[in-house]
C-alpha cells in the first residue's frame, strides 16, 4: 500500500474507532479497505497532476475537473484486411 493510501486507512479506522491506534485495530476485510484507500490516494494524485497541468480550480472535485477536459482526438478508422 502506498504511504498516502496508508494515511487514508488510518483516518478511516480512527473515524470509526477513535480510542485505539489504527494499526492495532483488526479489520475484517483488509483487501477491501486497501482497495478503497488506494482509490482515494489515486484520486488525490490525479487531481494534483491535473491542477499542476492547469486544469480546474482549487477546491474542485476530480469529476468537475474531468468534465473540463476536451474529448480525445478520434483515431482514423483502421482498414479491414480482406480474406486471402
């Protein structure tokens, strides 16, 4: 798990069980929690990169920034090969 994802893991656990250290608390589905934490970390990094490239304003969500992006250019259609 990435360090940023571990930070999210600790925050999630501490928000549910505030009286115990997050690393000491047993999680019933650690893979599912790790997946959620990795998604949060990826979203944070994606937003940071998009902002660094000049897209969006401070405080916008990833979805709002993605809606600002132009459509990707269309690839030319590939010619179909005939039967030999």
